[in-house]
């Protein structure tokens, strides 16, 4: 399975090569040269598999350069500490079922991909006798999931940028309480998009990237996208009856477009998905795009701090992979769209708007703080379930897009403990923390504060990178 760049300037690479590359040399993102497909017979054969076994089958369609027995060992190790079943499905009312993606070590859906990524990175680096310095940006959950998956690994160092004061206290503690020598937390003055821009600038400097062995674990890393595809197949198989060809819809809280892109890939592969419903918060650039066809990112001053902070993103890196498919895989049109964005602050695909729903099945909506509080409250009162604010955004928007006879699954994004303040505001409950979580919250924090300064970041990496 060769991979190419959305911008057309990369020679085809293997899965392992894209894994270490991060951003493509031409500034684009790696995509499969040909999307693998799955038929109904294969789906039925997969129905009896455990989650690690299913992950081996799905990821194996992309990672064809990795021996199957090695891949099976890595998926088994990646999900060994998750509860039985790994991804439970829980109905919260007659219309909506939650897909439980937050059973991993950092209580967020990012663990589903990061635990595998930790395994496959170590495996690939050992085979190549090399090292990798991960440069990433987080709005809350990516950073902790990456750091917990990669902490203590000899061949990997992590440089994780986060926006000062823009994460919950729990999210900060999960990252900053780590004292592993290979983990470097950097709190940047600004918003997530400023952090993401710094990552892109350094990754786009090929001389610096090669000299410092830079890689990425943000959702631009294709291994994360492919690992996330797995739970769409898993959820469909759990929510349908054997022998049927039932169409389901999925609602996905979305900020950087990586999680819902994985669902888009699953649909492209042949999984019977009717609708992919994108749930945005007040930073609703993606909702505007899927409603109007116009993509208009906001600057730092326009990016709001909300009670679903992991979605406080106004420039969605993974949208480029969708645009690539939208324009018929014409890399020149992708490049042209980004030139328009640089020149006028937006690009316009309104002429293609009907295809968003009719061909790709993507619809969207926006949820606000009051919507989140009301949804957390109503779900708790009706089912006894406490959901986190991001999942609440998903449930809120899912109700707008219910269709008769089409089951609706909402991807859970995190455990409510990560956002205790909002939970208390919604339902007046003080969440109890397990002793190990209380110890984490009380532990000393290790973080370097830094201005939004590319030169300062370069110097810090040069001083602390593995070579």
C-alpha cells in the first residue's frame, strides 16, 4: 500500500515511512494512493473478532509493509490494559447510543490511536536503529495521550505545545505531572492554532526537520487516522445484526477534523454509514464550511475559550485530506485552495456543496455552552449517565439529525472527570476522584512557558532533542 501527498510533491512511501515523516516534504498530508475496500462477506467474518484482532485486520489493509504477526502483537499490547471489549456501546435513550472510546489510560478517545502509535513507533525505530523527536500541539487530550503512550521510550522524545490557560486543570495535570526525561511540555502564549502553526513551520523546514529527526503524533499522522478507523467498524459490528446491511449514522464532536475523517475513510472503504454528523462548539469554522462551502479560519483573537476546550480550534489540519477527495484527488486544486486561503483568508467550495451530503454524507451543527449544560443535565436525569462537555456537544447535535429507522451512534470523547467544573455547573455534582487521580492532580507540575516564538522553540528543541 503506497501513500502519496495531498499536494502531489512526494514520491510514494510505505506506511512505516509516512509514520516517521509526519507532514509530507511538500507540506501536504499522506493519503493512501488507493483506498482499500471491504465487502459484506469480510465484514461478517470480522464480526467475531476481538478488538485487537479487528485492529490487526483494518490497520493491516494500510500497513502492508509490516508483517502480520508483528502487527497482531502490537495491537494486542496496545489494548491490553483496556477493559474487556475495549470499546463498549451504551444506549442513553431510545434514539442514541454512545460509543465508549474513553477507557484508556488518559480517559480520552485519543488513547485509542496513541496506544497503538506508541507500539508501532518503537517497533519501526528499532528496525531502523533510529530516534525520533515528536513535535506536537494539543488543545487538551492529544498531548496527554501521546505522552502517556511514549513516556520512558528510549528512542523517542516528545515536545508537546499547549496553549497557556486554555486547558482544564485535569488536562494540565495529566501532562505536566509527568517527569520522564523524554517528555517536554511547553506552554505557549496564545491559542491552539498558534501552537499548531509553530509545529507546521518547523515541520516545513526540511533542513531543520532532518537535522533534529522531527516527527508528528497529531492527527496529521496517518497511523492515528488508520487506528481510529477501527472503532467505526467495531461499533457498526456491535450495533447491527449478523447478515444485515444496516446503515448507521455517527455523530462526532470535532475540532481538528481527524476523528470524523477516520469515519469518512471507513465510509469510503465500504462501511454502511449513512450520515457523518460533525458537532462543533462556538469555534464553528467547520460547521460553517459544511453548511456553506466556505472555509474561513479565525485568528487567535477570534478563537473562543469554551467549556469544551479540546475543540477550541479554528484551523482544522485534517480538512486537507477531505478536500483532496472532494476535488477528485487533484493535488493542484488542493494547492490552489491553500493559496486562496493565504491570499484572501478563505476558500470557497460552495459550488460543491450538494456533494457534501449527497456523495459524502457529511452534515453538521453547532452547540453552545448552554446547550452543553442542558444536554449533560437531560442525559443525567433520563439515564443516570454523566457525559463530558464534548460528548454533550455530540449528543446535542445528534438529536438534530435523527432519521427514522437509522440508528444514531455518538462517539464519546472523554470521561467527565476531566471536566469536573462544567459537570458541577450542569448538575451540581462534585465528581469523586480515585486515589491515583487525586495524586496526579496534587503532584508537582513540570512545564516550560514560552512566547509564541519560533526561534525560541527551535533553540529549545536543539538543546533537548535526541540524536
